[in-house]
C-alpha cells in the first residue's frame, strides 16, 4: 500500500512526458530508489533484535554504573540506599529517638560506601553476562513489557552474579571498616556472634540490595530506550526499538 502511494505521488510530481524518461530523471529509477530505501528498512532479523536487546542492556548498565558507582550513589539515593539488616535497624531507629544512633549510622554509611566501591566490579560482571547469555524468544522480549529485557537478564544470571559478586563485596566491606564497626556495635548491644557469621550476613545483605539497586535503574534505562527516541543513542537501537510492532 505504501509503495503504491509513493508510485502515484511520483507520477503526479513528474512533468508530463517524463513518466518514463526525460531531462528531469527517469521514473523507473526514481521509483526504484524509493522502493530500495523502503526495502532497506525491511523486517528486523533475529540477529538485529538480539543485538538491539544486548545494546540496550549494555547502555543501561554503563549509565547506571556511572550513577551508583560514585560517592553517595547509594547512600544519597533514597530509592536504593541500603539500610542495615533488620536487627540492627530496629535498634538504630530506637536509638535515633534519643540521638544515640551514631555508631549504627556510621555502620550504615560504611556499608553503602562499600556498595558504591563495588559497582565497577558489578558492571563488569553484568556486561559479561549480557554478552554471554543466549536470548531465547528475542522478538517476544522486544515486544514485551517495558523492562522485559532487564527482567530476562536478571532471571537468567542473578544466581551467578550473586556468587561472583559476593567475594568482592566482602572485600570492600572489610576495607571500608564496616566489619569492624559492625562487631563493635554487636558487642555493645549484646547480639554478637561468631565473627565469620556476622560478616557473611552483612555481606549477603549488601550483595542482595546492591544488585536490586542496579537492576532497578537498568530497567528504567531500558524503559527510556523503548519510549524515548532521544535515548536511542546508536543506530542499532534506533533500528530495533524504532521498528517495534
């Protein structure tokens, strides 16, 4: 239908007597150019969709890493700020009422600083996962919900990401002084335990909520790419997300 319309328009615009040949150009060549340009924008291939989905996740991950992997990336953002584990948080809330929550506030700050410092490693792991996963049903993901690609990535990789990310987070927690602060608080308020157990609990808490924050914002970046042409910063993004069904 669109080609028929272009054909009719071309015949109207061409001067009389020049429908097939003439000084102003050849109708067949003009129509061929139009048809060629339309054909060049034909149906998306599986490879293009796959590449577009990976590009969207890569762009989103890079942007989010820049946002969270800096001072106050987590701590200064109420949406992703990592609170203390419940046992500590309850005491923190009670002590805050009398202005005595300083040690627990310091522990929370150190934990968030550790998460911020660990973001570059998380970025590396997630980008590696984006490159390595097999994207099944790519067309369904492309035409799915606003965060379908991020949801797919997370469902396929989260267990492995947690396992790979844990040692690095544990190291950054130790370097931030969070473990020392936690053990002092635990001893002071009488809920201490085996040092290794306390450290593992805090590490798993930080890993889980740290990844939650990253995926939250990667999903939002995917939604922007789907909805806003200005967020499609590469040709493959413009082609794939600009031609969605």
